[in-house]
C-alpha cells in the first residue's frame, strides 16, 4: 500500500507528526511525504532511519518528496 501525505506549507513538527500518524496506520507499505523545504525533508528522513525504516528524498520541482518504507 502507498499513501501520499501533502505537508507542503506546514512548519515542523507538523509534517513529521503527519508522517508518524500515517505510518502507524500501515502494517506495511510506503508513504510519500511532500514538503517544501530541505530541512523538513531531512528531519523526516532522520526520524525514519532512527526508527528502522528505509527513507530517501528526491527533488520534485521546488518541492521534496520523502519516501518512507515500512516493511
């Protein structure tokens, strides 16, 4: 299962909290979190990796897409 979370325009910690909430709903799968700044993307990746998830970031125009896999 894959879920997209649009957190563009939100300040930390809201995008991180939204990411956590969506991951807890999944037994396994992937979320893609859209954010509009590199610092927020980095915070989500750091948290995800600390929790043992695979995470990566890619640029999409002026935004960042953080992919977090929960398997």
